């Protein structure tokens, strides 16, 4: 399955639910041609150019990480993932150890499962549920509409733009 692409001190860790079958088969995040993840990163200046899925390994060098909420070895559409495969505690360990500026869930489902509550797209107030205890209060939370082609009719661009604006400000403050 897909390895986590993470490093200490990242600006943002993107967390999906689980790789789709095509991503798992190709060995790269968001590899389905119908998925708009890479286009959205470029459109909102989260990355300096449009990366291809095969370039996902470049993300940590750009201050961005990739992981999934499901245990490793699990792939498919969310409805196909066994309920016992979700591992919010693994994400929590990543956040505690790596101390990113933000976690950005790439679907409402990923956020709901990780935070243990109903969510809406946009910047959240704080981590909650299994992720809330301990020293994570300074990690910003973004809940992004899924870039998957399957979710196209429910898609809203504004939360992605909000993340891009937050990241631009963070990068400017560090200059």
C-alpha cells in the first residue's frame, strides 16, 4: 500500500480516508485521473506547480505531508472499508510526533471519523474526539470537500481556497 509521506515540522498534513483502488494499484496518492487533488493544490498556490501523482514523494520537501486514516493495506471506496480499519490513533501519533502547522482532511468522512463528531467543510476550531487530548491545541484543522470525482456534485472550492490563504500567510510569516 501507500507509504506515509511525512516529516517533522510540515506546514500541512493531508489526511484522506484510504487510497482508492487506482491509487493503491499505481502506488501513488490521488492517482485517479478524475481526482482533482493535484489541480486544487496548484490552483490555490499550495504547491508551486501542478504535481503529478508520481511526484507525490516531493510533497514533504514542499512542507506538505500525505497519510490516510485507514490502516495500511486497506484500499477502496469509503463504503468498502471495514469499520475496524479506521485508525485515528495513528494519525494522532503522527501529529504529536511531527508537530505540523495543520491537518487538512481531504473529505468530510475522514474528518468525521478522526474527530468523532459531525463536521462541516472549512477551517475548524480545534481537534476533537480521539485527537483532542494533550499537546495538539496549536494544530490548525481544515475540513476539505473531497476532490474525488465521485463527490463532484457536492464539491465546494472555498475551503480549499481558505487553506491556500492560511498557508500563504504562514509561509510569509516565516520569511
